[in-house]
C-alpha cells in the first residue's frame, strides 16, 4: 500500500476544497482540503480514483505508477448531475420526475433589479411575474396561471427552510444572497409541501461558505432611472385645447374662457371667479367668468387664494416625475475549514422612484454557517436581517386617489403654485376635482413604511447509519412593520378639505416552522436506488396589529407627528390578532432502477386550525414516473442525444389560505364604532351595538388542486442543447373565495367559501443552447415559452356569475367570473360603432318589432351603439357580458448571450401576447369624468358631423352613457420588451493586488417596448380598484386592470463584480 | 390535536350576546342602519335615508346638481334613463337588507335567550319588527317587488320575488308591533307606539287603490297620533340639532358627531348635497328645481295658485311676488342668508347653467353647531337627525285619508295647522344689526327681511268644501309637497297618487328650455317607471339551480 497525493483545481486553476476522491469499487475515500489537496492510500496500480464534485464533470483516473495526480475539473455544462432540493431532501437534477424549473442564480443575478421578483420575470417557463414601477413594490409571481383566488396565489417560498408566503414577502430578501433556486411547478413535485404548495413552491438556498481561503466579494452598481412614457405623451397640454373640449361638452364654459369655442382665451387669473349677472330674476342663467381687477395684495391664505393661469399649460407629469438614482452595494465574505464553513454578507440598496419623493431602501445582513464536528453530525444556521424603508405614491397603486391619477385629473391651466407660493389647485367651478399632484407627492414624503425582518434557521443532521439520516430544523420569521400616514388640509382644491389627520399602523408577525425528517438513502446491487423520507412538521403564524387615528392636530410637523390626544381629536382605534397553526405528516419514496426507470410517491396529511374539526385534515397524494429513454440499449446509436427522459406526474395539493382571521366563525361585534353603535338616546354619545359583521363558514374545507403533468427532458450534443417540455392540466376544486352574497344577506363581510372549480391547461417549453462558435467566441441562448388557458368550469352554490370585487361605484360590475370564461374576465357592454344617423337610430328602434320603443337608453347620433348580445332588439342588463380576457395566450422570455474573450453580452427579451387590458384610466383620459384632463385623441378623434369616422363618441356633456363599462375600455395588452441588456468586461488581472477577478459592466433595463397599448405601461401589476370585498386587495380578482399604475422606468447602470 | 384548536380572538360570538343586554345591543345594531351606512369606508350614497337620489332628484322638486361629469349615473335616474346596470342603486338594496337582517337577527337571538324580562321582551320584539318593516318599506318604495325576509328564513338569502307582497307583510309587522311597543320610550331614538301608528297609517296609504276602507284604517291610527302630539313652533326647529327631538319628530335617524366613530354616524351620506361654496367644499348635489321654487309662490291672500299646477307658472320674482317663508328654510337662494353661514352667493354653485342657482338647505347645520372631524369633507358631517316620520307628515297623510272619506273640513283644518305653523317664522338676517349675532329664524314680517315678501295664510274656513273633493285632494297634495320638500318623499308620493307621469312629463317638457340635458330625458311612464330596475348584480346573485329567481321589474 502506498499513498497517492494530488491537487484538484477548477477550470481557472483555483483550488477546489471539499472534492470527493474515492477509490472505485470501495468505500475508501477522502475529500480535498482548503488548498485542494488530497492524499489517499492505494493498494495497487490498477486502482482507479473517482473525483466528483457537484456541478463538475466527474473524472476517473487509473493511478498507474504515479504518486502524484493533479486534476483539473471542468464544469458540467449539462448540470444534470447537480443536486437540487426538491422536497425536504436533495435530488439529482437528472432524476427529477416532476415539473421543476431550476433557475440559474448566477444568471438571475446578472439582472440588477432591486427585488427578487423583478429578476425572476421570464427566467423560467411557466412563471409570470408582474411588478409595477413603484420602488419596493412586491411582485406577483404566478406559477402556471392562477391557481387559487383567496387572495393568495403567491407561491410558497422556502428560504433556507423558512417558509414565507405573501406578495411582499420577498421584498426584504436581498437577491444577491441567492445561491440556488428551484421552482416546483406541478403537484407531483410540490405536494410534499401539501397545504401551502398549491400555487407552486420556490425553494431558495442562500450562499453557503466553502472550505478554503477567505473569499471576499464586492458587487455594486450605480445607475439612473428615467420614466419611459408619461402622461405628458398622452394628454392635452395647451389649456386652450382643453378649453375647446370643455366648451364642446359644456357650452357654458365659453363664458369662462371668452373668445369662442374654437378660439378660447386663457384668462390671467382663473381663481377667483366672478358671476356675470344675466339680469334675470332667478339668476339661473348667470355664468361664471374669470375675475378681472384682481387685487393681488388682498391675497390671504386660506380665505382669499389667488391663482394665475398657466397659459402655456403645466406639465403635471414632468412636475412629479424626474430621473432618479439607483444604487446597490453588497459585500460577501465566505470561507472556513473542513469542518466549519461560513458565509456572510451585508447589502445596501437605495432605489429612488422616478416619481418624486418615492423610494425604497434596504439594509440587509446575512450569516450562514455550518459545522461538522464529527463525521455523523452536521449542524448549521442561517440568519438574515433586513430593514427596508419605502415611500409609496400616495394612495397606492391602482387607486383613483393616487398621485398618478391626479396628474391625469389635474387641468393644465393650473400652475403648481399660487401667487404666494402655496399650492395651487383646480378651485374654479368647471375645473377638475383633482388634488395638486405635486402637493400629493410632496406631502406624502414622510409616510414611510418601515419594515424590519429577521429570518433565522438552525438545523442539525445526524447520520444514524450511513444510509439513514435524521434532520431537525427550526425556522423563525419575525417581522415588524410600521406605517404612518398623515393627511393635510387642501384649501386650494375645489373640494376643500380643511382638517388634518394622522394615523399609525403597527404590525408584527412571528411565524415559526419546526420540521423533523428521517431519510433513508441506499443503492442496492448497484442498480436499485431507494430513498425514503418521512417527516413531521408544525407551523404557527402569529399576527398582531394596532392601528389608531387622530384628527385636527394642532401641530403636525414631523417632530410632533404622534398620536397624542393633548393636541388632537380622537378618531379611531383598533387592535387585532390572528394565530394560524398547521400540523403535517409526510412521506416520500423515490426509487430508481439502473438510471432508467424512476418512480416517486408522496403522501402528505395536513391539518389547519383555520378549519373546524370535521374538515380540518386534508390528504394530498402524488405520484410520478420517469423513463430515461437514452439509457435504453436501442438508443445507444443516437450519440447526439446525451440524455432523454420522459416524465409523468399526478398529484393533489391543497390550499387553506384564507386572508381573514377565524373564517369558520360568525363574528359579532362591530367593525368600527359606527358600524353597530348608535346614539339611541340622542346627542353625541353612542350606545354600543353589536351585530354580525362577518359571516363565518364552519363548513369551509380544503381547496384541492389536482394536477397532471407530462414532460420531456432532453440534453443534446453533450449538453449544448437542453430542452424541457411540459404539458399540464390543473383542476382546482372547492376554490376558496369570498364573493358577495345576494344583497339580502346585507353588508356583513361575506365568509370565505368553497365556491368554484377552475381549470388551467397549458404547456411550458424551455430550450437552451450553450456553445462556442470559435475558441474565443461563445454563444448561449435560452428561450422560455409558456401558454395556459384558464377557465371557470363550475360555480358552486347557486350563482351563475360571481362579481368577485363587488360593485364599482362608477361602473357597476366590471369584473366577472362566469362558467366557461377565464377568471377575472372583463364585464360590460360590447360597442358596435357609433350611431351615424337618425335612420340608423330608427332602424335600431324597430329591431324589436316595435319602432316606438327605444333600442338603447340614452341613444343619440354620435354616441356609442351597444351590441344586442341576446338579440332581443333592445339593450338592457342582459346585454352585459364578458368583454375581455386578461390572460395572455403566450408569454416568452428570451435570453441571448455572447462572450468574446473578456467581454460578455446578454440581452433578455420578454413578451406577453394576447392579453387584454382594461384601461380604467380612460374614464378620465377619454371620457373626462370630473372634468379631468383628457387625451389628445379626444380633440382629434371624437365623432362629429365633420368627422364621422371618429372612433370616440361625440363631445357631449349630456352623454352620461359613454363612460359605462364597455369594450371602449378594453385594449390589446400584448407587448415585447427588452427587459435587460448587459455588456460586461472582465479585467485580465491575474491575481494582482489580491484581486482574483474583476468585472465591469453596463446595463440597461427596459431599453425598448413594442406594444399597441395606449396607456403608460402594458406591464401591469395587479391592482385594487374601487371598493373591494372586505377591504382586501383581491389581487387576482383584478388581473389586467390599469388604473394609476406606477409605470416601470428605464434604467442605465454601471457596476462592478470583484472577488478578492 | 390541541395544537390546531386555535381559540378565536378579537370578536364576540352569538353566545356572548345571549342576555338581555346582548339582545338589546343587537337591536341597537339594527337601529344603527337607519343612517344607511355601516361599513367604514363605504359611501353607500343611494342608501341615504334622505333618499334624495332615488326619491327627490328624479322629480319636479330637484335636479341632480353639481356638474355634468359628476355621478352621471344620478343624471340617468333624474331623466328617467334607468337601467339595471346603473351602479348607484345597489347600495340601497344591500343596506336596506342589512337592516332587515339585523332586525331578524335580534328576533332570533331573543328567541334563544332566557331571562329577559317580559316587558323588555315585548318591547324588543316590537322595535325589531317595526324596524324590519321599515327597511322592507324602503325597498318596496323603490323596487316594489322585493322579497320579504323574516327570522324564519335563517341564513337563506336567496328568494324569488314572484308574487311577493312586501307592503302587506310590512303592514302586518307594524300592526303586530303596536301592542308590543310602549307609549313612550325613554330614549328618543327608539320607536314608540305613536311612531308605529303614524308609520302604519303611512303604509296603509302607500297601498295601491286606497279606498274608504283603507283610509278608515289609516285615519284610525293617524288620529291617535295627531291628537296626542304637537308641531314644533317653527319648521326649522326639527332640522336643527337643538330641536331635532321635539315631539313633532315621531321617529328619526339619530345622527351624532365626534363620537369616536370617524364621522360615520354623522350625516356622512349627505355630504354630496352641501353647497359647493367655500364653506363646505363639496359638491352641490340635490339642487332644488325652479319648479319647486315657483311652488312656494303665494297670492296676495297667502295661498297657493288654485290650480295647484306649477308647470304653467311664471318663475318666482323675488322682489314682487309673495312667497311662502318655508322657501327659505328649504332652499338656499342667492341674496338670502343661508342660516348663519352668510348670504348665499353665486359662487356656492358649481355650474348654474347646468342645474340652476339653488341649494338644498334642510339638512344644513348651523355654523355654530360645528361638525364631526375625520373623513374627506369634514365641513359637512353634522349631527342633524333625519325625521323618518314627523307629525306634519302624519297630519298630511291624515288629511289625505279625510279627503277620501269626505271629511273635507277636517282635511282643511289639518292643512291649515301646517300653514299656520309655516307662517310662524322665516329665515332671519345673517346678523343682528345691534349684537352682530346671527339671527337664523325670525318673524316673517321682520323689517330686516329685504330679500322676500313673505306671506302664508291658512285656507279660509270652508274653502275645501266650497271647492269640492278634487280641490281638497290637490290642496293637501300641494301642502305635502311644500312642507316635506326635499325630504325624499316626492317620487314615492307621485307614484302612489298615480300622477307621476302627468306631473313629471309636464315638468320635463318645461325644464328642457332651461336645463339642456333634459332634452335627453325619457318620458316617465306610469307602468314602466312604477318601479326602478332591480340592480343587475342582484338579478345575477339570486339564482337557484342556475335559474334566475329574482325577476326583473317589467320592462327593465
């Protein structure tokens, strides 16, 4: 026996610690030390050593007579032998039989976006991500369409064992810490996570230390973001143009502007106004005219405001939006010895919003460590802290009362400031009800949402015998959130508000997960690979919230902006708590025969405290099979095919997610003091009253998602080309949602119930290519294509249609679920052109056989003609129906990469094709509700006798019907966007100055967008329009609606990656 | 496992309410819906008990007001372009049924609760049954064919409206409540036997084809009330915080301010109907019509035009015409002091060419009374109670019954009581010359009144008999219009009288000249417009086995 020594290095010659070196056919082996060195006793010259390391191609070397063997490992381009975590255990990627997308974290991190969601967009087939441009805004990540609707389609995210769910859950995660990421898309892979896996699972592990020398990395960038398109590209700017529109709609306004309808005159002052006495007794025809002889010295705030006209028009968009910087810095440290490794990072990110005063800042730190004190024991921990600060646009996204919508509503004749430098407003009658957008933005600057989050995990592993491993893991997620909000008087508005108010909301979440698993993993007779996993898990979520508001603060300056009743009036106070517990048992069996046949079974049983005893437990089975065809003898001639595997899976996942607390119980009391309290004795003292304010549903049970998946994985030409194709069908039964009850149930919050069944069918295709064109020139490309079709297949109970978001005060119902149609379908009338003539009207009237009855209420020449859907010859409620579908036919992500010597170039394109957008903004931009500013199109494209081809209805203030929900709001929302283009250069430093590698890059996001959509940005986040059921943000109930959406910006950044 | 047995937190269960106090608290909850609002951030405009959207704007009393582009759905109601998809109506449906549900839940809870004192039990049942009837009556007035829900329906909220008799059911409930209710209640907000009788009288007269037998039943109830109660000295008193619980007010919505309820118990739903002037900010809806202004004209004898048809009247000339002083307690006019807010001025109106120069006034508080803080328009959140039924209403209903029964002298006497009170006071000057303090009401002949020639007189004794029953009927109806103007009754009165088409179409035709958008108006049809279209959302929500069982009112 003698000893062989050697050193293992990677492709660039760096030492590789921790590499397994084994003598083939024996259990004799060792691992390399921090310098990559190993020494191993061998018996004879015929011995073969096997050198393996995750992510690298294994090598087998016959020792021969050598005593020293140096090995350089090459990265395994196929990465198929990579181990990935798919369900409490690791699995070789090549053995996966479910639909699992493994996202390349390094590729993800080439995109320098502030949040994880933005980076993920388009990176994996079957994943759709929507994010608004609002800094720090959470992303809606949807895996294979909408799987559930109870306010939570967010996938379960498991970060180092910590389970997180919720749309903003990931905003606090520093994406640079991600080392690996897997997305479990179908039930056969995800059902091991049972109860919470319904919307898919994203498993993230953060960077772990490697044994070896201390490694220091720095990644940072600075950049500038600019608004891509603003309302100043869409809306009228010249006040005279606006006056022309207003006068056409309301001839009375000609008196205000003077001149005539074609040549209005902008007065010097628009406020105050005077009344022109027409001399009649009742003065009903008196008109408003601009005051002349305004004495500016009489200005007095707030009682005598004076506002000069801005004759050239205020560009309100420009007044609120400007280029904004973005920067991020991350420092990472990692290292360790053979039995103790660590990885630590600190990060800082600061994204200023293109809308003034909005921003997102994040400070984060992470420490991961791992110890192997003996051969049998591994213990480790991860801990991350992040603090973020965010200022949103006032009112939030998707709200008529937000800053962006104010830039649409506000008339351009209004300057930003009045003659004394106070905010000006549209105070004149006949002007808009807008709030000054600059005031709106500025006064919101201290409404800072502060979030503190601590995620921690400790785990221990004990190898009872080589094949049997016990693991216990405890994770905790602690979150503190504080949100203040101040409101200020607005004397400059037409709708004056003269009092201030201040409120605070304080929330804490404490969630913990304790998981214990036992895993048996053994290969028998060299061909039977068996893994059995069993486990138990307990989860508890604790939520606490306090909220209070005071009014009429005598002092509202920041240093005294507190809830203090000595100088304010009490308004409201509330406090609530919620605890949800989950307990689960699960088992999984994976069997593989000779690398050819794979089967996997999973069974999980979940119980939740949110359901009552009888419905509490759900059982979620799954099974999948795989056949590696390429290993069959008959395939051996096809040498171009390195791997070909056919997969099929079936499984059920569950959903118990209910946004509101204690849904099983009828809840009595009152939502607020005023809800059921009443001054029964007169005066101003309320007698307490109690009422049923929230319906409970004791019968609520598990929502079940049955999914079938058939997939194919292929690796061609030694892994140069990879292909993953999946077709799937997901059937969701007993969907949990809280649609309004019939009106006779009153206005108590409706309970969450099992209301419907839904189906998603679709396919995902991923193709990637990686290769060298010449020695210096490399090329890679990956294409992700996804298609799904969503359909409501059944509504439980009695309703034939459900209006999930209730009734919008402006439109009635705009959003419907109806059997045979996709979820969140748009609802309204279908327009059938514009009535061109009396003859057309007469013919329409006669369509029901009775020429004396009107075809359509409010019909007139130049107005929209509604289509008679039920063909009864007249228009009524029965002609309302589905008018649009927000779901895309196809989404596409295409990454193109080139590298030449030290240069690298990548471009990422994203496209969404075939989705409709409900452009709610048109209520203002095209129909001018509340005398809002309007689109330039209104001036050029409105129907008139001289413009009979105009696509917009005649300008007519009496037309109260044009703005009803109809196809006039629905647009094709398809787009193609160059999401990201990067050019990098790696300095050939060698190792001088202690620098191992140094790369500089420039990157632009959102370089161009090709779309026919007329609004600001076709990439919408889901919004929250109007009054929602239960005050909840019904995200997926409102897919595809655009109202005051903060658009994405274009950014240019320059950055550096350095490794020391 | 016990790990999964989470005890619910932060709310009461039905069990906790099973005591006398708990049942009463549930009853208070039923009362609290009288203001049409329960949810904190829900502007349930059409559920306003003042009913100006559904009962006043679509009549000859008022225009939508504000400006063209603000709530065009209300304009559609105003000019009879009704449709099931009109979004504004649904709140009335839901909120009224919320009231029904709360009343029913009180009854259900009471039946499951032991140990409530017998008297108390009777009272609670009487109050709850009255409230249930009231909320259904609100639904009936608007839609006619509405299902009636009782505690026996449990948690079934889907019901057909084919062949329903909601008014008869409501009448039966109120009839049953009368023996249960006490003569008087210690707390002014609670319904007592007088209020129930008055309301019962009203409901009888809201039936179709009121004949002598029905009128007799109405008279029986109303006589008791009218004989027992007195009118307030001045009409304005009952619309002001200090006088709002005068005995004239038989039953009202108790509004309150600065009560910790974020202004939601104040007159939240009226905030749109304040003048759009600088004091209030928003928005000038519910502007009185020229026709209503003209209706207040009186002749030199202080009496209305004897044809009681205002559609052919010349517009009021404030400097030369005599006018009923109630005009300035009801309507804000330029040049006339607006309570203690100063003189109503042109800039208080958003767009006079759109909807005229007038403001509604009854629901406006005294500046000195102040408002409730919180909300987006805190200048409007006052504590003025809405009188659901007041003695003047009951008297005029009784007068209607008396006319039907041929007792014209009694009808005249009742009308004259109202007219006499009308002459008792008028809007005073904005400030006293000597003290500078606001004088809100004063004698009608106060020399400081320069903006109008006030005059109002009772009909000379025997006028009704001399002119016959048709005259008497119209005189009573005219008086009802004047006295109860802008209180949300007009459309429902016109409908039950069967004269809506006649009156409203004349009004529309005349108004086309001054309000341009009236040229778009559909003709009011006594059959078609007898009921509003049921909100489409409710049609869709009330399905059984895939069948829509809530039938839309014909021909909507």
